[in-house]
C-alpha cells in the first residue's frame, strides 16, 4: 500500500526578493507542523528570516498514489520532504 503524503503548497519571499515556490510533503495532515517543517528547511538554506505562516504554506491535497522510495524514506526519517519548484536553491 502506498504511503499517503499530505502536500502543502508554499510561496516564500527570499532575502533577495525572489519568490521561492516549493511543496512540503508531510506524513501527517497538520497545518502547524507543515509550517514548522518549512521553517526548518528555510533555516537550513540560510533563509531563516523569511516570513512563513499558514498563509504562505497551505494544504493543497493528499497524494495516495505513493512517492518515489527516496522521498518516502526521508518523510519516514525526517517527517517531511521539500519538493523544490521555482527559485529554490
């Protein structure tokens, strides 16, 4: 059975003014936790001062089809995976 992944669509303004677009893939449906996971990643990439709330990081959908094994492994180990789309390092 495929792992259910909760997808949070996220747009955050970076220090240089560009808008970073990424999804938070989480193993649980918890809006506050998804914001915390996004904050954690932003700190890891040097964008810890970015404004991130449930307005910037909001629930999009549940994917029950499954994700590739490396992504599933990271979600199980870390609790989340960041799927980078636009203007992300």
